[in-house]
């Protein structure tokens, strides 16, 4: 194993974590040297020192990293970013015990958006910005940020960029690999700046606007208010957030190509059509169920609330404008399916991804046709009539089985520590999909503070596994097992 290259790359990841800690400390300083300044500054110094050590003192490797070592860099970067990221919370105190600090940090860096806080409003500005900045780092992945500054390591950038982007999304990036990071960051920053400006124009305070812009574009969901987006009681703000939640859960490569006019229309791709159609159908069905059940009497409120929360969950953002845990069971079941699926590959969204679900639907449909017409040649086509390889379909099927198996096992663990059925299953689904709020006692209007320490630890591990799309964790585990 190329320990030198791994340690140096992980060190650079920690430097990015330290940089955002420093920005949070600056925010604390601007807002009257609030109580989070010292914890943030001390954490920044410790993280900076830890990141500089391998970068400065570990000699450069003469060989490039291989695929397994690249996966190790990704995994270690996420784990160490979570561990160092918990320091400001733990040093500040309050509700942040060690396990709570770790949970909040992992939830932030994985863009899950679940919280242990019972009163977000009392947090100092520095920590509020810190929570949102964790989302922003995690939205693209620590490794994608690393690749922007790695000098003269094109092979490393190529390998690591391919591992950070899911296999299913690669056909959508019809660009040279060395342009991939610039494209993704262009879309990421462009969406963030646009949303920030629009939220200010809609009446949101600048501090809240930048935090919600970072949380929305990263599909994270941390808010600066206890009531989340519902605090503002503004349809205009909710509409703006909805639009950007959808944009942030679409393929970034296709968004870029569509914007710059490279003969790519994102809406002609079958997965995009499927994804947007699923949002429309599910929103209408949920709205009808809310009206027929008497949960909401106003037609406009039912339509608006259903669209907002369907988009919030399917994009894996997790914002809320009302308490969905009190909705009818039928509506909740639809929302649970959406938290399993989530957005498109090549975006910051979590979950199985709409691409995989669409591919499974198409493969199942084609297999049924094959049964009726044994001699027919039936293929799954993706994008510009691009035939999907059977190996990719097999890989998607295997990924889905492993994904659901982990959700099932974690549900059993949560049930074993005393959570009821709805809480256990929905928590496992939302942790694995990096969605955040679920249903029952840990719904959108509640938090995870009452979950036992063991449950919070398992949830943290599940969030990391879900964010790294399972295989990164499994490959590194098997690598170390083989060496042992």
C-alpha cells in the first residue's frame, strides 16, 4: 500500500476542513466575538497542524496510487473530517456531548442534516455557519476539493475523480476527465451564488441566506432555525428553495452542458424525465391523500406542502415547512419510497439514486417483454440511445440488494435498542440515504437527541457508508483484511 500518497492526500483534506473552520471563526468574530470563537480557532489550529504534518514531512511518493488506495484516501478523508469536525461542537459544550458532537459532525459532512439539537436558535453564529459549511464540504466530497490543488498529479486526479463519481453517472459527463472537477465546481458555486442572491431579494437576512444556500445546494438540510424553512412563512422563499433543491439533485454534468449550450438538453434524458415525473405524480397523490383524509383542509396548502416536502425528501435535502410525521400513513409510505430513491447520480443527492431505480424498472420491464417474446432483442438505452451494458445492470442490481440489506440490518439494530417500527425503519432509510429527518418521534419537527448513544454511533456509521456508496467502505475493509 502506498502509505505516503495516502497520508499526503488525507492531509490536504484536513487542510480544507481547517480552512472552513477558520471561516467559521471569522464569522464568530464578525458577530461580536461570540462564544464559539475560541472553540473554532483552537479546532482550526489542531486540524491545520494535523493536516500540515503529512503534507510537509511525508516525502512524495514516486508512484501513483491505485484504485484501492484511492478508495482508502476517500474513506480516511471522510472519517477524519468527521472526527476533526466534531471538535468545535465538543469544545463549545451545551448539548454537544462527545457522541452528540460526532453525530452532528458526521450528519453535516455527509449532508444528511439530522441533528441532536433541541434548540438551534440559541447556537452562536459561528457554530451555525460551521454546521452549514460542513454540508458544503461534504456536498462535493472532500476528495473533489483536494483534486483542485494537487500539483502535477494528473493520474491521481483522474483515478480519484472517477471513484468519487458513481458508475451510473459517468455517461453524463461527456467531458475530459481533467475538466470534470472544474465543471462540477462551476455548477456548485454558480447555484450557491444565485440562490444566495435570490434569498436576500426574497427577504431573508444575509446570514440566513448564505447558510441556507450552502445547505440547499449541498442537499444537506441544516437550517439556522428550529422550524427550518417553515420559520419564514414565505411562499416565495419556499418556491425558490424548491427550484434549487431540484436543480441540485440533477446531474451536474448535464446541467453544465445545458447551460453552456453544448448540444445537451438535460430534459431529453430518460432519467431526468423519470425523476421529474416521479416528483409530479407523488406530489399530486400526496396532496390528494392529505385532502381526502382531512389532514389539510385548504387545497392550496395541501398542494404546496406536498410539493415542498416531496421535493425536499427526494432531493435528500431534508428541509421542512411542516410536520410530515403526522400525515396519513399512505403519504408517509410514498415519502419513504422517495427517501430510498432520492435524486440523480452526478449530483450531491444521496440514496439509491433515480438512475439506478429507473434502470431496475427498465430492466424488469424488458425481462417481462423477453419472456413474452423470447427471440426479441431488447436493450436498455440511456441518454442519447446509449445501450446500457449488462454488467452495469448487474452491478446496479447487486448494489441495490446490498443497500437494502444494510438498511434492514440497521433497522434491526435500532429496534433492538428500543425504537418502534416506524422510527427504526424510517431512521435507517434516511440515514442510509443521507436525507436527515424521518417520521414518528424523530420526524421533521423533532430531533435525534433521545436516541441512545449506541444508536447514534450506528447511525453515524450508516451515514458514512451511505454517503460513500457502500463500495468504498467494503473495498477498503477487504483490503485490510487481506493484508492481515
